[in-house]
C-alpha cells in the first residue's frame, strides 16, 4: 500500500477510535500478576476434586482393555456457547476436522459452531458426539465456563489426566486441525471459534472433479459448484460474526493431482486438464480472502510457478490475506517494529511466496531448545501449555493471525472491521520502516518476544514462558 494512502486512512479512521471496552481490556490489572499465576480458592477446590476423581478412575488406570471401563456419549451442542469476555468477532478455522478432537472438550463453550460443506456445496452444521471416558469429560467440562481459565492454572491436572487417559489424547488429537486449534485457542481468549472441515473438491463436487474429459461444460460445472461454496462461506461468516480466518492449507496443482489419485478412477488427466480444475477453486479463495472486513492468515509454501500455484503468491486479488512464513532463532535481535539485523535471518519459504515471516523461538532439531518466548500450544486436554517441537508454516499461520488480532484491539479497538481497517492493522504488524525490504515493509517479525498476542496483552499469561 502506498504510504500516503495509509496516512490518509489512519487520519480518517483514527478519529473514530473509541478505545476501551471490556472484551479488549485486561481482565487483570497490568500491575498484578497474570491470571495464570493466580489461584482462586473455588477454582483450587474444583481442580482438586477433578484430580481426585481422575485418580479414582482405576479401571482406566489399571485395566489393559479399557473398553470395559466407564464410557459415555456426549453431544456437542452449540447452544452451550457462553463467553463472559467476547469481542463478538469470531475466528474461522478451516482445517482437517473429521471430528471434534478431545482438546475441544475443555473449550466447547467457545465453539460457536462446527460445520462441513456437503456434496451439493451447502454448508451445514455437523451433528457430533464425543465418545469419551465419563470422568474425563465431566472433569474437563468443569472448566468449560464463560469465564476463561488459562491452561496454566490447571497444571495440577496434567499428570493425572495423562497417566489415566493418555491413550485418548494420542488417538484423538493427532489430526492437523486439532494441532492448529491448539495454537489459537489460548492465544486469543476473547475470540469465539468457528470450525469448518476441509474444503476439498471431492467433498463438494466429486463427479465433476473426476470428469477426465476436460470439457468446457465439466469445468464450468465445477466452477459453478465452487461459486456455490463461496456464497455459502460468505453466508456462514456473516451469520457467525467471523472477522478472522485461519487457513493452514492450500490448493495447488500437486494437491489436485493427489486428490485425483485418491478419489477418482481411471488414468489421471494431463496437467492442463488438472490446471483447469485448480483454477475453478478461485471463487472459494475470493470468498476467504476478499470478503469485506474479514482478515485471513494462510500458511505459505515454496511455490515453483504461478502456473501451478496460482494462489500461492502475494496478490492484489486477495488484499485481506497474509501469506505466512517462519524463521527459528533463539535471539532474533529484532525490535518490536521488526527493525534490526533481518539481513542475517533466513526464512522459509522464499520471499516471493511470503508476506510476513514470524519467529517460533524454537529450534528445529532435537532437543528442540527454545527461548524465553517460544510459540506455545495447549496440551491435549487443555490443562497446560508447552512449546511446539516442529516448525511448519501450518503452525505459524495461527501465530500471524494472533498477532493481527492483537494489533487490531491494541490499536484500533472500537473501530469496525472493514477493508479500510485491515491494511492499517497489517501496517501495525509490519511497519513501512525497512528500506531494503520489498515495499519497505518490515516483514521479519518476532511478536512473541514483545508479548504481541492477546493472551499476554490481556494479562492472562506472562510474556515469558514459565515451564512446569
């Protein structure tokens, strides 16, 4: 964006700022310890009661065959959504959600809805029940309350839950979507969550996707179905109050090849036919990345060419999206605005595919050393946080989104999300101060070093990670 245009927008929008308001204000005075380091006597009693109940669930602790133990079926009900501190601006997480993972139990009151696109391209709510150990489900539900409890407050439950129900964590939380959820839910404590299962051609247009002819008629039908999905997505975002989208995935020629091989019969068509199918996906990206007032963070990839990766380069067609890469340094030397020795930083993937690089603060090789402000994820039951152990763009797209959410409320609270506001927030994330970078944009950022996430700004947890 041209600096003059940015300045004019800042003047116009700045006059509208009505800073303050409970959902964007710290829940604990900044002069007091973070909430994660405090313990209310009532909460302490609840934690101890759950701990004792878990330790008494001896069948799961002692029986080799846990199928004979006390299991129950527990329906997810969106009417149980309840948040005392709620900005009203939801995060839409589009990912691999064939089910709701076990870690969602503790946060079920923050999930506004769980959706999937059907074979006709229509978005619908997914009926779902957890099949879970009764004591586990009831214990975690104790803390699924309107008042948010940081995971660190519940650390006394980590070992009892792991030793009793660890098998349930391993079996149910291994999916990609569950991992992405683990990176967003604690970092953004005042944001409602909306979960949408993967958007794939075989899910909403199998017949036309598997048409090997490459005829114009089949391509037109495929694009028409994608347009239906796009219209449904816009309706979902409006109905659910979505203002932020996390997409730790993408659609490429290679992805189309793999999808064909997995779901279609007969010889795979040549790449020209498959590129036509790939380009039919464009209406969906337009809905995700160019809906007014909705910001999107997408995992970047190393894209070989615009022909085979038409959606994986920064583009004016998708002005509300940031493509996110990463670097992994224990000490970046960067300032809060991104100025510093960025010429010494090697990020992934290459700059041509990235709008912003963020630091994980965790090395990529064993023993996965980390600094004092590493990228954190919640554990499988929502009772502790810990540094990540693997860096991918899938895991840093949530970090960039969390930083955007932070900048939005720290600097523009009270201003309605709009296409005019989104670039201003982006410029807070990446100031135009780095002369030798593209567009002078300070695209190398270390937001966790400066506590630039809502969990820290709102004083739920300290800036520096405190290990158990």
